[in-house]
């Protein structure tokens, strides 16, 4: 266990480049199981969740070779299904929610896949029905062993079909797409997720030999093929990091330039920050956030209070609502933050309230924030990071607060943000990492 000690009130200045996208990495890495040929992937973020998935792939028998910073080669010539029956696999895979996406590729290529009930953030109910209903629709048989807590799917002869997903789940869509690319016949997936990272997965699969049309839409049509080959793939920058840095600049009244942000893949994110009054300028493919001593929340045309809510792409990603909420605490005006998808993701606001923020938690999904307009700073506090996104929101709050704050359980932050303390300290932050064992 480790802790961050943060001296607040310091301003940042300089340039920062976002890491490779965590949510893309989890999909792309699982896709290497679809072929025995070499797959080379670049811009892989050096974060806990991704590193743990790479280690899991190696344990499954995938040959893994690091060829440079952020670059790896993978060859899944064989897969050790015996290992998937071990207690070690159960513990390792259940601790990583992204491990669920190994099932689709294994089912497509080998006709079977196993996974324990996966873990990840404690942010509310995250059902897996979409994944397994999709597999069953393709002709696989699904089983859940209550005693061992293991899911299994089997199906030697998957057949293409039409399916309407019950929710536009990103990981569910990715898993079903990877299962369908080698099914016999044509599969049509309606209400598919269409996030940039899912688009990246489909483009990579197409380079491997898959036949996918409708990429970037909510209807994917897949013609099954018998074999997929190797390829090379470079991951997008992480849109959640980009949004976190925008929010960090606003809260600390800093001037930052976010380099190579892949603006065309950020969707509504910059515009939503502008609705909070944050200035976000585009300079080529960079974003520049000038120093602002004050920023004012817009209201709707009829004068009603602004609402910022998550929605499936191209709506606002739920992974950034925690950042929007903390940024609003120092804005001028009032905003309703509506977290529609996860019922426990707003529970961290009690920590912000302890720091002096004016927030009313209306229910598990909604919080009203009355901004302090930087007229009163947040107070330093001791707190613990409950999940990745709340953890970085608390880090942003601590960086803007008066005094020295302590955040425990920063392993949660490390799961999604690469060397965040080192990178921010290079911009002027004062963050000290302390090993709790010391």
C-alpha cells in the first residue's frame, strides 16, 4: 500500500502528453488471442490494470516481448487451458475486470473460454449479461458455477446472426465482436457501442483479416472468416487523462498545454468543460488551457440550472463525471451532476464536503454542486481513493486545497494513470509518494 502527500495551492505550468488509452488497451490486448501470428502494439500505458493483463496473457501461454517504451510484441501460438482451472488464475483474473474480454477471442478461436467473476472498481452494479447473451445468440452454451464463481462458454460452431444488444456496453460489444469475427456467416450487431476505442479494435481486427462494416456506427455487420493474421497497432491517447488534465488546470488556476490530444476522438469533452466556463483552446492537435482565476457555469437557454450527465458515445463518458464534479466545486454557479450508469460512483463526494465543498448528494446518481468561485479554497484533508476516477478527482481537489492533504490507497489511481506524481511534479506540483510499509 502507498500514499500520496500533496501540498496544495501550487500552480502548474508547461506541457504534458497523455498516456495511451487504458480502455483501448484492455480490448486490444485481449484481441491478440485471436491469432497465432505476431501482433505488435505501440503506446501501451504503463499502468497496473494493463500490466496485470499482460502478465495474465503471459501466464496463459502468450509469448510476450517488450521492444521499447510502450511497445510489445505478442504471439499466442498456444493457450494453456489447464492454467485457467487453477486457483492462481482465479485470483489474478477476478482482480481485473478487463479480463472478461479474453472470453470472446478464446471462444472464437478455440471454441471455449473460462473466466471467474471479474473485479475492478467498486462503483456499483456492472452486469455481464450483454457479453454472455451475445455469445449464446452466436450459438455458444453458457454456464455459471456458483460454487467456484466461474463463468464458462463453449461453442465449436458459432454461427452469424442478428442481435440487438440490450445495452450499448463497450466491453460487451468488444467481446461479442471478437467472438463473431470467426463465426460462420454474417453477424449484425445493433445498438453496438461506437466509442473511439471500439472503433480502434474494429480497425485492428480488419487489418488482421476480419470483415467488419459499419465501424463508428451503432450497427456493425461482420462476415466471419476462418483465420486472422498478425498486425501492428498504435493506441490512441487516453481521453480520460486529457479530461483530467483540463480539470486539473482549471482547479489549480494553471496554464497547461496538452500535447497530441487526438482532438477528433475527444467528442463532447472539451465542449462540456466550456459549459463550466473553462477555456479550452485548440492549437493543431494540442489543447491549451490558459490560466483562469474564475470560471462561470453556463445555464440552459431557458435559464434553468446546467446538468452534466453521462451517456453512450458520442455522449459524455461516465469516467469523467468525477472530474467534472470536482471542477464545479470552484466554479461560479450551480450544476447538477447526473451519473446515470453507476449508482455508487458519486459516494466519494463526502470527502469533498469534508474539504469545504458545497455539494448536496441528492441520491446515488445525482449531486448538486454550488461552486465557491475560488473565493474560498478547499481545506486539506486525509482521505482514501475508492476507485480510479474518484481517486484522480480527489488528487485534483488536494492540489487546489490549502495545506497538505494525504490520499491513501493510491494503487487505485495507479491502475489508470501512469506515473502521475512524477509527471505532475515536472509541471510544478508537489506530490510525494510514500510507501506505507516504511
